[in-house]
C-alpha cells in the first residue's frame, strides 16, 4: 500500500508539471476587475531624477498591461518601453533568448 501511494503521488506530480502552465491565465481571469497597485508607480514616478533612465520591458501576452509605461513615457524624458512578442509576464522564462 505504501509503495502504491508513493507511485500515485509521483504520477500526480508528473501530470501537474507536464501540462501547459495556466496559473497566470487563471489568476488574470479571476482578478481581472480586482488587480491593481495600492500605490501606482505612475503617480510617484515624478519623484525620480529625470536624468535617470527608466526601462520598461513587457511581454505582449502578460496579464499586466503596458498602458502605464506609455503614460510615463509621454510625461518624461529618458523612458524606454519595449514589448517582447510571445512572452507573458515572466519574460525571462517565456522568451529567455530575447531577455538576455
């Protein structure tokens, strides 16, 4: 019985990790109307020295929109916004080559 339990646990673990990850998609769907920053960066960005360059990197499939990055880019100089096609929120994992 103990061996069967271990095998069943391993099979379940395999199936949890062998599927296409959908956690981010589920989170985005569940929180669509409720996910927002407590203190939005767009309202505080003016506190940074304008000589300091700011870079925003977004995946075009991310559940976080790039709208605020473009608003900031319009309001100040030295702001750069890039979008990586085919990447979600975790660009380093979704598009590792482009991220480097």
